[in-house]
């Protein structure tokens, strides 16, 4: 999707300045999920359970086996829509990972998975930035619902941020035009 704004400044009936601001936005259909868990069986189960969505390019799973490996993937150029993380892992546990995730990208939602059904663990995860919580053994239907709701939340958040950016650009353009005492912005026809 391309957002284009055109500014035409007329001085004594002649065009003096013609500025076009164009911004290319990437339309992304595949939602990418970073899965952080040291259990290799979970990796295989997710691939089997979501194979149709993977094949249809609706979902893509990227796997990390501990918090440190996940941080490396987050710091790469790859864009993730959500994180699905375990709590008990070697090298860096899920609680520490959540704190680091908040420092890197506080808008990236993390759904925490844990066999620990203790309310204290759930509260700790939520206090460290978790978006939601899933207990193990995983109910894959419930997980699919949580993934869908989380991704929908991400899409709504991105749409809101895009609308705010376009509004901000329009405001700056209007301010620029008023300083030069020029007529309002002409919107090109779609």
C-alpha cells in the first residue's frame, strides 16, 4: 500500500512548488510468531497442528530454544508479530526474557506457556509484560484462539499507529502551508 500526499503551492496563479510525499507500506499477510521453548516436541506439535495455516502462509513459526537465542532473533532484522514463550528454560528463563523483551520492544505481545498452574507465576509473567498466559499441557484449540486474538490486537495496534502517523504528516503539511499562506492540501484521487 502506498500513501501519497501532494502539496501544490500557487504564487500569482502559477505553480511555484510541487512536492509529493510518498510512503510505501508493506502489506504483510503472514503473521510471524517467535516460539521460545526448550522442548523440541512442542516445535513439532506446533508445526503439525498449524500445518494448514503454515502452508497457506497465514502463520510462520520461528523457534528459539532459550531466552538468549530468542533475544538474538529479536535483534536481527526479522519482524515478529508475537512471541510464545515458556517460563522454565536453560540459560535464560522466561521471566528474565520477558523483562528483556520489554526493553527491546514493549509493543510486541508475549503469550506465556507454563506447566506451573500457580497463580504467582501467572502474576509474575503479567507483571513482566506478558500479554496472556497458557497452561501446559497445551490445549491447541485454546492456543489457536489466543494466537488469533493476539494477532488481531497487533493488526489493530498497527492500523492505529499508521493512522496516527498519516494524521501527524497531514498536520505538519497543513502547518507548513499556513506559514506560507497557501490553500489547503489537495488530496489526489484514488
